[in-house]
C-alpha cells in the first residue's frame, strides 16, 4: 500500500484544508526557520557545558573524546534519514509516535510517544538547572549580587531554573512565530560565541603555547581507539545526547511550508552543522586545557575555557552563550512534547485537554502548560537534594539512553515500512532500509549495554520504560470503542517515490 504525500490527520487520513487551518498554524516555517529550530534544539553550548566533562570522567577515554562525537554522529545521522523518509509519507506532528503506530503497531507507537514525553519532561527538569547555575555564576562573578554559596545552593538554583522555565513556557504558548524568532536570536548568540572562541583558542595555542596546552593530534579523531563494548556504549549514550533535539523540526511539520520535505531536510542539515561545531570545540578545549582541568570543571568547563582563552570578560560572554543555549533547548524540548501529546489527544488516546488549541495563538497552550508544571515539580524536588549537580548528571545520563531507545525503534520502523521497496534502486534501499536498520540496531544495543551494566543509575530509565506498560494498558482499555486508534490497519510503502 502506498500513501501519497500531504498533511495527515489521525490514522493517516488526509486532513481537509479547512480543518487543518483550524488547528495548528500551517505554512509558517520555511527551511531556514526549521533548521534554526533543529540546531537550536540540540543547543551546542548547552550540550558541551553539560556533557564534555562527563565524556572524560564516565567514559574514561581522555584525549580520544572527540572520537565519541564522530561515532555517535553516524547512527544518529542514519536515524535523521529515517525521519526524513517517514515524514515524507506522513507529515504528522506526532512524528515517530504516529509513524510507528501506522507501520509497526499502535501499541508500539503509543509506547514510543510515552518515552518521548517522559524524556522531554526529564530534560525540562534538568536543563533549567544548568541555566540557574550559570545565571548565579554571572550574578556572583560579574555583578556581585549574590554570594559564592548561592552558586552551589540547590534551592537558589531551583528558583532561578523555575523562572527560566516560566519564560520559555510563555513564549511556546504565545505562538510558533515568536518561538522561531527567539530561536534565531539564541542560535546566533551561541554560535558566534562557541565557534569564535573555539577558533580563538586554537590560534592562541598555536601562537603562544600556554601552560598545560598541547598541539592537535589526528589520533583524537580515531573512533577505533576506544575499545570494549561497555566504553563504546557509554560513549554512544552521551554522544546521542549531544545530537538529540534535531527532530524537533519534524514535530513542527504541520506548521511548516512543504510539510512533507522541509522538516526532514532541516534535520539532516542540522546534523552536519552540529558535527562541525562539536568537533571544533572539543579540539579547541583539548588543545587549550589539560584533561584534568576538563574533568574537574564539570558543567562549568566552558566558563573556564573562556577564562583561559581571553580572561574574565570571555568567561562572562561564554556564560551568556550557555544561558542562551540552555533556554533555547528547554523551549524546543517543551515544544515537541506538546505536539506529541496534542497528536495523541487528537487520536483519542491521551487526555482530551492536551488536544485543545488556543484560538488566537494556534498552539496547544493547555498541554504546554501542564507539561511545564510537571517539569516545575521536578525542579522543585531538586531543592531538597543535597547536591543538584548529582541529580543533574544522573538525569543527563538517563536521557541519553531513553533517546537512543526511541531513535533506535524509529530506525527499525523505517526499514520495516520500506521493506517492499528492496530491489527498486541501490540508493533508495540504502537510505530507506539499510542505513535506518543499522542505525536502529546500534542505538538499541547502546540501550541494552548501558541498562545491563548501569546498576542504580539505570533505575530512572527502567522506571520510565516499565511505567509506560500500565499506562499503555489504561489507554487501550479506556479508549476501546471510542477511538479507532488501536484497531487501525498497518501500512507499508511499495514505492520509493
């Protein structure tokens, strides 16, 4: 069965123009807007600040850390290709939730949607905490408005984090154009800072050879220098987190121009841009800083890098870059979560309130607000923790595994959806079947390996996955007879076009 391109509603049925216009605001984002959202969702400055030290400490690979970026990029790029082809056939704002429901089974799609929602809520709890840390750091170092103790106070961090979450929630509710314009501003700030300072740091090492600096070595980029399945799996889990977020563009497909193609292209373009930025900054950091400095600085590593590059003024600029990046990625994580819950509610398998669209703003305002309040509750819980930094680190590690799970499942679903096209052209089969299959298997192996050896740190992942099963059963029992979602027919694609 082959399905024509076009905007689809529940169960793949074409949505009439009048009905579509009454829902989310259609034809609002062009390719540049979608790419800005995809790149900003990944938030290079945030990812580097929060995870660079973890690559050194947890994976324990030292100077070969940049190779983690390379071998993580490959399977995630294959998944981006999967998203492109699945979206080309069914541009639904539920994205992989909707695609898996159609091509694999509705229960698999619902469960995958749940994992994405839970992952987003975890992240919207964790990301504002980093914004809170950097805000207090700036208020102490530059403005002298708070004491040094406030920087490590989990309660103070939680209060500032809540303020940032409230701001991005307002922007998300107010409209997709406001959201996109905000993303453009924040993308420019963080890219100018991260790329500019990285190039500056490399030049400084070449010219003045500061203490603890070292020259570039091509061996840093060798992905085969890392040995052992466990080290590779841990590296992949962190690397997947680095690249996570480009799929936000696909959740905005119903609000994009040329909905079946623009979001997928934006996702793939953003992957290549991000690879360049991540490698550049990793190399610059390793040239200017010692491995011990990178490991010891934790989530303040970019602040320290800026300081070592050009003094205190540069560290303050880097704070703004990380703040901008963190706020941007919080916003673009809340954004797709609200679209997924909207799509599920539209299909009748999630609380109806998530399916309401604000009459003026054309956004799922109530669903966005509810998700923000759940994340706010998580942020407040951290104020009772002895160390918000420990909570933050554990959340980041857990998120990488959950992202690898739902990316991996989507890759396998793409290969299954286009299995009937095998033999219709090598290039088409490579991008529609074989690369998605390989990417999906690699990422699911990562999940298995990390969960198997994770011990207590894997408990949040297991809780999210197990909790999804009774929730799926509840959704099935409560919607049976009221929604055709769980009885919809499977589809597959027998044409490469």
